[in-house]
C-alpha cells in the first residue's frame, strides 16, 4: 500500500473511529542496522578515532566498521534528509544513523569507501557557502550543541535557539574539527528554564532567561485560566487572588518574590513574561553527565545575563570562546571544565576568565547553604581584595 | 544473534510508498537557488547563511524553492509555509519576542499526546503558519534508519505538512514541525496504516523512551539498550499515549556509566549498564599502551602533543578509588574496591573491558529545574539482571513506583520531587527493599530521626500519673 494522495487519505471524518490502528509503537530497530552491525551486534572489541570525526570499531569477528560523524542542524528539511538518503544509498547500503546530539553518522566497511565518502561529504555546500556535512565532533573537542525550539516553534522562549547555536558553532568551528582540548566539551542550549534540552549538566550551558515578572491580562484571565492552579503553580507564592476595578476575578503578582521561572505562564496564557529588554542569556559552566573519575554534576551560573543580540549573539560567542580558551590553556589532560574549575577554585576561574563576580551568582534559593564556603581554604584574587579594602582591612 | 520484533514488521520500500516522482523531487537548480528570494524581506535571518556550520536558513530556503515549484495540488497545506516561518522568525528577531500563541489543544482521537498544538499570533501577515502543530513520531531505538523509511517519511511530511522537521527532538522523537489541524488525523492514519509507525509521547504521559547506541556499535554496552528501549516502549503503549500520570515520566537507557544519553540527568527512571565481576585485562595490550604503540583514549587527544603516555599519571593516579597498581609489567586491579567509573577503560579500550556478568543500576528522579530545582537521579537499585522480557524490572520496580506516584503525586509533581517530599524511606517501603549506604553520599549529620512507635521499646503510650509518681511538678 502506497502513501495516499488525496486530501484526507485513509481517514474518514464521518466515521473517525473506523479502522483506527493504535498502540503499535515504534518501528523495530533491527531492520535498520547495516549488515555489518547486525553481524557484530554485541561483539565489538574496541574502537579508535582515526582523525577528527572518523572512528573505527573492531569486532571479535575481525570485522571493522568505519564511521564518519557530521554535524547537523537539528532543524532539517525534507530536502536535506533526502540528500542524506542519497549519500546513504551511494556509500552505506542505504543506512544512516543520528546521534543523541543531532550528529549524522555514515558507516562503511572499507578504507576505500571511507575516503570516497569523506571527499564527497566535504564537497557538499549550501549555495550560500556553509557546509552541509562538516566532519568532526569526536574526542577531546567540541561536539554539536543540543538545543531546543526557540522562535521556530515554542511559545515560552526567552531567546532563540537555532540562531544562537549556528552563531556559536560558526565561531568555535575549529574546535569541532579538532581534538586539541584537555577533554571533551559538551555545550547545550535551552531557550527557557523549562530546559527541554536538559542543559543543567553541561560543560557549558546557554540558557534563555526572562527578567520581568508576568503582565496580568486581567481582561481574560478568569475565563481562560484556573485561578487556584495558577496560584499553586508559583514556587515562591508570589501570586495571589484579586479583583479588577470592574469586579472581575484576577491575580496579582508580588514582583519582589518573582524568580521569573515562567511556570505560571505555562499554566495560564494570561500571564506572559517575554520582553525584548528583559529577556537575556544566562551562561552556566562546569557540569557533566558522565560518571568518569567523579560523579555527574550540575553546571553553575557564571554569567547572569547577556543581551539577546540577534541573530549572532556576539557577547555570547565571545564568552563561550573565553571559557574554552582559558580552559584549554590551564586544564590538565582528561580534566573537564568543571574538574579544572574545582581544582583551581572557582575564584580563580572568574579571575582567569575575567568575568565579574556579582551578587547574582550567589545562590539564594532553597539549597543555598550547600554552596556557602565554610572554611578558611580560599585563594586570594582581585575580588577578595575588594572586600578587604571595603572594610579598611588593607591599604587602598 | 537476531531479534524478533514484538509486532511483526512489514517491509517498507520507497518505490511502493512514494508520492513524488523524480522530476518533482529534482525541480530546481543551484543557480535558481542562488537567485531565489522568498516573499518576505528577511535581512536579519539571512545573516545566518554565512559561516561554516550548516545553515538551517539555507536549508529552509531550498525547501521553500522546492515547494514554490511543486504544483499546489501536490501539497495539502500551503506551499508558502516555509517562507512564512522565516518571515515570522525575522519579526521575532526584531521584536525580541516569540510570535507563537500559548498552547492549543489538538490531537488525534483516543490519544492524549503525540501532537503539540501551535498557532501564530501574526496570522494575517503569515497565514501559512496560522496553524503550526508539531507531531512527535516515535524513533526506532538508537536512531538507525534505512533510506527507504526516511524517504517515505519525507514524502508523507511534505505532502501533508511543512516538510520541516527535527532530527531529533531532545527526548528522541522525530519531530514533524508545522501542519494544520485538518491534516493531523490523515497523518496519523498514513503513519499507522501505511508505515506501521506510531506517535511518541507528550503531556502527562510516559514520554518516548530513548537509548544509547549500545551493543550495535559500542564495546562497553553492559545491557542491551535497544532491546530494553523497544520492549518497554511496546509494553507501556497505553501509558505512552493516554495521560494518567501526575506529570511527565521518562525512561532512558545508557549502556555504561559514560551515560551518552544523559539518563542520569534527565530521566525519571535511569537504567545504566554496569557489571559485578572483574574488569577484563589484556596485559599485552597494556604494554602496547605503555610502549606508545596504541594511542590512549582511543586517539581522542591526538590533536595536541601531550607527551608520552604515562600510565601512572594518566590512569593509576586518576583512579578515584586508587584500586589499581603495577606489579612489574602486570597491571593489577582490586575489583571489589572499583566503582566502575570507566576512566581506565576509556583510556585503554584495547586493554581493558567491562566484566562479563552484567546488568543495570537503576536511578530515580532526575529532572530539569522546573519546579523545585534541577535534580540528578538517585541510586536506588544497585544491580539488576536485565534479560528479556524484563519482568523483574517491570513488576518489582516500575509498576510499584508508578502506583505510588499516581496515588501520592501532586499535579505536575515529578517522581524526583515526590521522593524529596516523602523521603527515601518511603521509597524503600514502596519498593520493599532494605536501606543501603549506597543510596546516599553520606549518612545524615542531624539526628532528627522520625522514629516510629514500633521502633521504640514499650511504644509511645505513657501515663502522666506514672511519670509524676517519680517526678514532682
């Protein structure tokens, strides 16, 4: 049975439940494996990165599979996917794979095919010049940025995603195609605190953030929202019931208590937060998800707010580059950004990156005490001398 | 080794399924594309076409041209959808605010998830994206595809939607970006009847499970991540499609503690492959690393001169439990002290391999910051054998947890928040498991123990008169 070519296809709106098929789940994975993957499933012995973006996996059967990893914008059109299929048909027996971080992987069985594939991929460019299939994203370098929808599809973003990712990857492209860093660097991007991209455990996280409390659309609030649910949605109890001058039920916001999480807007469309001046980009660093050497950990806020400077976010690009360059020249082999910052001390991180340390960076939410330094073990940095000067503890 | 799918799979051949002929698919040239202008002025958006990284704008433009040149009766939604999307993006950049309206409840009959409703708030200016609903299509485990399948999906989506998609969304689904309400049921019928393909999850459902590449191409996979992901997805279809939970629930499957799908940070129930016997050592290969014949860490550091490989500095001294040492030319590991962090195995993949007696650790309750702050998953089951059909996991872990959470969880409370609110002690009761020191980083430092009456000799019922018989007021 082919795909239908009429307005409603197989669906009959007169009888919506007729012939309905449900609960069949995804397609089974096995049929999509190239034969070499089927043959060696569970039999792999070891792997090696031959050059940036190119891996070989060796099986106990003696088989080898060569993988070429290419960066991809996670936003793709059917035109791009058809081109991916052309390449898969030409070199890979019609098979292709995508990684969790939106990379595209082509697999071949011989070095000859590998060379032809690499050459072909490298030559493919959009008419305006950008590469369609940049090879890289392996080892001690920078791989693709996982991200969220932003202005392409989302109703709650505090910034855009696809544009920021394009700008940052353009700027850091040498690290995508190189393996010169002390360890891998995982950058993630989410356009609001909902973090559909779960950026909270990344080496560097780029996060859109609102900074103005919601505006109350009192005209409609009572008719489109459940007021008790809206009040309950606020984690800081900043929302309380009120009435408008005309007697309509509405809510009021205690602005001082708002932490701009947007949870109220998720519950109620009559409380929009977004604002071109208020919305900003927060940068976090030092998280990871691997259990290697030490436990996974959260990223920490290192820059509270940078402007939404569309479409290329120069301040964001500059800051990310700064972190990577300082890390690159100071960290030991195998140290992730967070390992290095913990070893030298976060006070040194701020000094070396030349990022100002403002009061915004000190936790004042529920678990703030866990971050207080309760010892005399610290390093002197310009920021600490400022405190000493402020109380006459040292000469100016 | 092969696999029998739970549901028999029909073979999909693009030649049998296709909508567009070759002429329609190749209907523009590069020179036409170079001179192509979309109907809106988008100078800010167009700044995203330069630079080496793949430009989503350049990609969108070629789809726009392709649709321009297709006959409108070969597309069930307006051909201008791509141009209007770029136009609206330009306005969003200028305004510094999104132009998608809040919410919109649409879907397919009988399902409570899989479709996200979206409407433009600039419908007059951009009528082709007035509706811009997305459809989540449940990806095959670990995201391998055939071109037959992908090409068929492309034809279906270009015919009934915008032709724009995400490969993939953060949770793992194939995301179809943008169609009108009228086409939702037809898309669902084509997916299920023709492509034998179901939707993914959204809302207060089980979300689409996802997994790492596992045994397909990784030597470290200690569990069969693909099979578990597929099996659990099939087994819990009802939970995936029909919202019955307090909030979203995610399963993710990582084959080893390197955690390539980040299950430990972003799934309510995280399965991480591990082993309980000894790391397998090939002593000759260890010497090859020491002798510099094999690059360390699979060649991951070859872009910089880090000097000669030093096993003491790079492996033994970085071992977090200091359970490794050299005896002459022999590498020794005290496996019972090992916490299986993977560092030594990552550095010397040719010489060291995980053990053979494998299973999973199960950790519970990870989530992003909304609402009570971000949480990492908590180690709950240290080791469990993972063999199909995984009844031990389903009956002893998943279902008791769900029963508890559905009974006690508040609206929009994730499992991790419920665990915090009611305590690990309650979790132990729910799972009927004893306490273990592994569930915490350290024991409590306050003695405010909520003793129960039955814990204390003689119970709590006391008589004040009896007390006063010994103590004057």
